[in-house]
C-alpha cells in the first residue's frame, strides 16, 4: 500500500510541474499551485518579450550587432540588414533615424509575427564624437548609441497571441571594433497576451521593464545569434489578468521581479524562485 501511495504522489507532483511549465528553485519549500500558475504565465509573456523571432530584446540587439559591419545605412536595399528599411541622417546631431518592417513566418501559420520599429542610431569614434558610418574614412566606431523610439507588432505561437501596445529602449554598445561587443541598457514593453493552455483562456494586459547587463555577442552578423548571446536581464512585470469562464488561479493583478540568464540558446527565466527555461530564438517557454 505504501508503494502505491508514493507512486501516486510522484505522478501527481510530476504532473503539476508539467502543467505549470516551471520548476521550483528549492523543492523543500513547496509553492502553492496558484502561485505556480501565475508565475508560469508571467514566464510565457517574458519569453516572448526576449525572443528573437518574436520581436523581443534579442531581435533589437541583433540589429545592433549587425550595425557593426560595413553596412551603408543610406542604402535602401541590397545589404540584407533588415527586411525593409528606410534611413535618414541628421548632420547636425550625427544621428540616423531608421524605420524598419520585419516579418517572420507565413500568414495563417504558427508561429508567425510581424513588427515595425523606429530606431535612432549614433556611431561614435575613439574620442566619443559622432561619425556617420560604422567605418568612416578608415576610422572604426568604438561605440554605438541605439534608441528604440516606438513600434508596433503582433505574433503568435502555440501558446499565445501577442499584441504590442508600446515599446521603447535605450542601449549602448561598447568595444564595437572588437570581435565580441557588449550591450547594456534599458527596455520597456507594454502588450496584451492571450494565453490558451490547460483548456482555459485568459488575457494578460501587462507592462515589462527590463535592464540588460553585459549582454555579449558577435560583431557583424546575427546568424545563429540566439546561440551566441550571453548575459543577464533583470526587471519588473505587472499584469492585469482576465479569464474566460470560472477556471484559473486566484490572482487577477500580478506583480513580479524577473531575473533572466542567457546562454547557449536558452533564456533561464526566474520568477520568484521558479525557473522556466525558454528558447531564445522562438521566444517560447520550453
């Protein structure tokens, strides 16, 4: 009888973690199911906000890395930098304004996403003064200032659909003349996610504020970028949750601290001691 009870408990605990999609950092201090459910949904939204193919932080950082090549921003086509872009240069401020549109996947299929962004870009020389291009008259930029001014977008995967409400960010890339460059900065994102898992549906109207610390990646190309980037992202998450029907967890207003470690293609998202690994490329919790 004791063997049957233990087996039943093991299956129950295992099933609980599968439903939630996250694991506790300290198994000797069990967290109630309600808490785990909320944290799992937080991780789903955060994973999308970080992912490359979901238009998240890594997508924008990939643009910074790709700027550290001999791309001529005033060229409209032909360099493979962005899906579609327009760039104008202000001689007074020494700053580029870049408007881009990007699409991933096929309409009607899953996953799928499209988004547009307005960036400003400023290359700085060894003396900290603006220069027009990454390489200008033989001088390679030592740093890049990169601002996300505004944007819109949408994406969906097997677990959620995401509608972006607002976005902003401020990044500084240093050592841009070396093989590996370092990015630090802040990132703001507000969106509505519609999550459909465990046979019920809910919306998460949320705001995410992140700090990117020493995110390191290769100069010049975003190929296999998600596998090559490493660093730490921290921040805060607030969401108002609305469920369809009676089912769901008790929390309808969620506030969480976020800690993310990136490396080897994975973003290890920690939400109040519960770890949820996600795929940096797709922006989905594993």
